[in-house]
C-alpha cells in the first residue's frame, strides 16, 4: 500500500544509499559519449550555504539528464585547500589555545592545519549528498593531496623554465590581517564614508606661506616624497621648484609639476606617497622619488614613521588629526565617500605595498583563452558576460602568485647562499641542477634554502579540470583523454576572473584546447528584500534545515523555479513550500491512480472519450518534451522546470485525470471505502504516462520520482530511474491539441457562467451550439457532458429562448438557464458588456482608419487588428440578440 502522505526523510535516505550501493554515479571510460562536469571545489572547511545549493542543484540536473540520455556521465567532486581562509581559521584556533603561529615551526603549524582539515574537511561534501548530488564520490579530489600538489609544482617549474614566471619587487595588494599579498581579483571594492582631511604644509624658507592638500589617509603623511601640482595651474606657478615641510616630522620634500594632477579636484595639490599608493608609486618612478614604507606587514606604523610607532594604521589616523589640530596644521575635516579595496577573504582594508613577490606574465597566456570566448569556442551562458570577460582579458595585469603563508603548495624555488635562484621540483633536483649546470659539485642540500612562500590558491584550482584526471603528471592517461575537455561548468559570475578565465588559460597552455564547452553562470542568492545573504545580516537560512522541513526535492525545485541563468535569485521560503506542494500533488495523484480498480470484462468502460483523452495527453506530452529539450539545450533550466511543473500539475493532474476519472465505483470494502472502476486500456496508458512523467521530472526532483518509478512496476535489484531513458519527443498531433484547447475553453466558459450566476455544479445545464462545423464537436460531446455537467448537446441555427451565451471565435454556445437567472441583472450585465465591446471596436477601427498606421505597421500586425474588429463585431451582434431575447421575457 502507498503511504497516505509523502515523507521525504525516509525516502531520501533510502534511495541515496541505494544509488551508492549500486554504483549508479560511478564512471569509467568506455565506448559511450562522455559527459563531464567538475565541481567548483568549495573550501575544504566550508559548510553548505544557499549559493552552494543553487549551484549544485543545477549541476545535478545537468548530470542526471545526461546520464538518462545514455551518456557516460561523470561529475567529479572535491574541495579546495583555501590557503588564506583555512590558515586564518587555524591561527584563530591556535590563539584560543594560547599559541601564536610565530611560536611554531612550519612543520608544527602544518600539523595543526592538517588536524583542522581532517576534523572539518569534507563536511560540505557529505552535506551535498542530502541535496541528492549524484557525484562520482570515488573520484573525490583535494587540491593539497599529493598528486594534485605535485601537478601544481610541475606547472610552476614548466612556466618558470619558459620565462613566464618571474620574481620581482612590485606594488601589490597587501592584506594586513592575513599578512599576505593578494591578487587584484581578490580585492573587493566597497564605497565607505571617510573623513577628508585638509592639511597645511609650510613652504620652506617662506614664513607664513602654506600649501594645502586634502587626503583621507592622514596617517601616511610621514611617507610623503613630494607635493605635485599641475604645471598649468596659475595658483601654484610661483611654487615650482620650491620645497615644503611635512607637518609633525618637519621633513623637507620637493614641489614637483605633473599634468597627472587634476586642477579642479580638491585643492589642486597632491601629496605623493610612493610606498602607499599605486598611482603615487608610478609618479615616484617617473620623478625619481624615494620610497618610504612606514607600515609593518600587520598594518602598524614602523620606525620610519618617526611618530606613533607601533600604532595600528587606523588608530594612527585618528591620533594624527588631533596632533595636526594641536600643531595648527589642520585646516578642516569633511565627510567624504570614496572607494576602498578590501580583502575578499579576511575583509581587511587592503594596503598598496611594494613587495618582493612571484608573478606570472599574463600577456601571452591570456590570448588563446580570450579568443576562445570571443569565437564562442567556449560558450558563456548568458552571453552578457562575454563583455565582462573581454574587458579583463584584453589587458590583464601580471598575476601575483606568491602568498606569505604556510598552508598551500610551497614555491619550488631554492636559494644559494649568494642569492642565486634555482627552480626545481624538489631540493634534490635543485641540487642536481646546481651540480650539473653550475659545476658546484661540493654543494649539498644543506646549502640550499627553499622559498618560504606558498602559491596562490587559484594557482592550483586553475588546473582543476586537468589535474583531477591527472593530466599534468600523466598527460596521456585514459581518463584525461576520455573526459577532457569537460562539457559544462556551473559557477558564479563573481569568479569569472579568479577561476573561469584562468582555467581557460591553463587548458590551452597545458592541453592545447578548451577545458570546457559551456560556462553557466548562476546569479547570487538574495533575500526577498534583494539583500545579499550573509551571516552578519542573519538572512541566510540553513540549507539543511530547509531540507528537513521541505524535503530535498521541495528545496531543489523551489530554488529552480525562479533562477534564470546569470540573474540573482530572490529567495523566499515560500518557493520551497511550493516545491513541497508539487511533491505532494504528484504523490496524491499517484495514490489516486493506484487506488483505482482495473476492469477488463466490461468493454463499455473503455469508452471513446477516455481514448480521446489518452490521445490528447500523448500529444501534449510530446509537445512539452520538445519544449523542454529546447530549454535544456539552451540552459534555460528554470524554464524547463516550469514546463515540467505545468505539464504535471495543470495538464496531467488537473485536466487529464479529470477527463478519465471513473464514473462507476465498487462496493464498499472492509474499511468502508469505494474504489473507482477504470478500463484496463486507459489505466495502462495512465500508468505509462506516469512512468514517463517521473523520468521527465527526475533530474529536477530525483527522490520522489525514484520512489514512484520503483512502485509503478516490478523492478530488478539495481534498476533505477537514474539510468532509465529520458523521454524522447515524438511528433505531436496538432489537430487534437487544437480540439482540446477548444474543449477546455468550452468547459471553462460553462463553469464561469455557473460561478457568475451562483448555480451549483450539480445542476444540469443543457447546451446548444450554433456552428458551421458540428462534426468538430461530435467527438468532444462525451467529455463536455462529463466535465461541465451538461445532460444534452444540440445544434441550432437560432438562439434558444431563455438562454445565456458565450462566443468562441465564430461559434456561439447557449446555456439554457431555465429559471436559474435574474433577468434584470442579466440585462444590466449584457448592456455593460455591449457598451464595452462597442468602445473596444471603435478604438480598433480608429487605429485602422489611420493611413499612417496601416502603411507603416507590419502586415501581420494590421491583420491582427482587423481580426480584433471582426471578433468585436461578432460579440456585439450576439449581445444585441441576447438583450432582445431578455427584454422579451
């Protein structure tokens, strides 16, 4: 017996374990067409959030659909070591234990990091199972596992040997909290309210004369190397070649001229601080100015500042204002909004900092990846992101790939005592290079010191589609040759530069081809007020709680109902409720059908009306399958689900099951229940429809569909809807679809008349039809009679007395209300409708009488307007006749 209510919890656990036990998600190369997705690896210590839910649901829809198409579907899961984020968590835990990172050796710290990873790592992958993610878990990878670690090192050595990696002092984005450099793409620019401080700098040797500069970074005045003015600014021409004195530290700096300075902005005087601003650094190089770095790596002031040494930069900013006011150098302070770069990982305000780092040249390696997107070799979905991609890839900055951390792949650079750099896979190979290339045979490994830095996390994840198949270390193995390039990548547009572009670069550099064919960009999950979901706002629900409450299928469908590619999803928990209601609708429909009694003896039960309904739904199913195939081929996942939803809820449950619903019932059973009696042919057709509908819905809602599919017919152990064929569209019978569109309009019109006139559904209402083609309605008579409670249908040439009418195109339908109506009210309603239709017709005729409109509008537009006028005329004629008859009563 089928349970009365659908209980997701037990069903989901049961079927997911069944899928695992029968290795239904596993993939090995064979003769089938491969379909491959690599998961965007979440942070190893992360937990499931709403963005993961959306992203992985879409991936699962794609992979399950491909699997049911008979493709060898392989979804590779895994996690990223997330160097900055994970190291920050480990440092925080050590601090709670009273241990400082600086108290530990590198090896000791890494032991703690691995303990943390082993304790918390992979939780998110376990959580994805509750969502129904059909990953090949045997292929789970981790960016710091030995094989992938080695692949990263091999790539570094290869690129260095090609001259594409170099080491140098450059201005970088410095994260004082993480104490590491970060790339441009890891800087999040935020608009903040700041204080614009106006400071007077005395002119050297000119008593009482000053120049005033405006800055939001008063704490950096001690690092100033010059004051710049525009050479064309008349206000300051008398100061050209003179010097100014930095307040508080009384250091003399030159006043220089440069057209870079905007005359109209601020005071027209610019403090030049090469160590703490990228633009100032470039000015400093141009004018040969000294670079004075007054900040320590943690954002505190160092000895070069001379004052406030050891104080945090922001505390120093406040203290400087007080000191400037006391010294008389503070002119005024204004509120000022400006953009500030913050670290994507720690949230700390970024400091521009000159630093010795490792860089990857981007000019040449980016070109094939750019061209691939421009030529649609790599297809971005939606295509609006192509311009964003191009704007970054046409002039990319060199990638700072070194990080001042211990958790990650250590840079394979080894230093001799004289500073000579040897890049090699490990110290043993480095020593071999020294001995053979430099002929220093007395050298030992002890004479070489490895670089302390690790590589940027993205320097490992840019290899992900290759390294998960061991395509770097073993470039001709069976897996990489079969699964690469992958098919579809599903990711957020916020990492289009971090990851997508770089994977494209790596693909062409190391495999000579694209890493994926399509990139589907999800939008951001926001709350219904449009705010980004975050822990701080407390507006992000726990996905696991949602799954417990609504079931995984309910949450999956709820999220997909309104998540068009590239557009943000305004999440409302009611979406999950709608998803759960959909599951309940399917469940109850299945219980209804399975509860019928099938009769083979009485052929009368197999009536023409049911046969017609079966033919109609077959046509509707095929038409919808064509629609869904089109949606899925164009990555319109939400639209595809909406089509599935409408087909099952509206067309199957609300229409088809009503059309074939039994009208005869069995005697009461022992529990006092009746059972509808249905003919065998209709029942078998309905069960067949159910089986195909479950296959159609399976990629979106895998658990309930598997449960029902398994119960539809006897199955062998190991059989599963996961690998059953996805329904294939056949030509749809357009004629029967048109006939049933007419049928439903007739039924709806009769029901609307009942509702408007408050006539009970049980009241029989005879129907007459005035039409030129009675033969079209003859096959539908049984269904009209059943669905609209019409005892008789007749064909007439004139409107019957005492009837109300409705018009469908040129055919008029009359309902004999025989004392069921209020004549006065009907006259009022008809006169109101007549006035409306006359006004509507006149407005259309006015448009058609406009020669300019008729001459310039498209022919089909003009024809539609003429049809509107003709339809209105027909309604006016019918209403006038209705009024004539009503007034004669």
